[in-house]
């Protein structure tokens, strides 16, 4: 972007094999509690794979958060306390071709 905007004189470097995100979904905490992730960023997961558990402050399991579809973990929150509605992870389905409408 810096080269394109002519802020600095930089060579244009293109990605040889781009990876597209065909679809993605942000997974949110269904309740407030303590988030314990079971995956790491960039990990490949199957549909229904456990992404992490939400517990109450005393460690009692409250909810399991699972992958809605097979894909790659684009990010996962690693800080334990979460409030209801906050994002805890994002899963994306990658593709080597540009998705329709992109």
C-alpha cells in the first residue's frame, strides 16, 4: 500500500499463490465466564471440532464452542475472562480460487 500510494519508492511484490477466505464465522461467547481455548491460530479443524470451553468462575463447564464447518482457525482469544457476546474465535474456509462475488 505504501508503494501504491507513492509514500515510498518500493517494488511491487505479488503473492505467487494467494489463499482466499471463501467464508468465515466469528464465534461469540454465549454467556460470561472463563474461556479456555482448545485450539491455536492457523490450526486446521473439522466441522464440529472443539474450539474451547466456557466455564463459570469456579471451573464448572458451562458451554463448549465448536467449529461450525471445516476450516482454519483465523484467530482465537487467549485471555480467559469473556463477557456474553464477545468474540472467542474465528473459523475460515480457505480456497485457492477467488470466491464468487469477490
